[in-house]
């Protein structure tokens, strides 16, 4: 089970939920700072991590944002 906390959308992706999109728009100036926190992950990092776990498996049943970031950076 993937358990990201905050996902920063990339590449022009917009939420269909107005409140979420408003939140993303307000927080956009802080995205570079937020992405340095372990609990925040980008949509690209999440996608890469999900593909790697699907291909290779993972030793724990629940994967938090911190581990997802590490998995996404593996070669």
C-alpha cells in the first residue's frame, strides 16, 4: 500500500476538485521548499516509485513518502 502524505502535481496537471486546486495554486510558490521535506512527494516521484515496486516488489506492505522518494531515485 502506498501512503504518500502530500503530492505536488507536476507537468501542468490540474485537480478536478476545486478546493484541492485552490490549495495547489496557493502553495505553488512554496513547492521547491516543500519538495525538500520527507513527507512531500511529487507526482513524478510517486509514479516512478510505483513502477519500481510493481516490477521489483518491496519488503514492507505499507510504503510512506520518505521510502517512496528513496525508491524513486534508485537506478
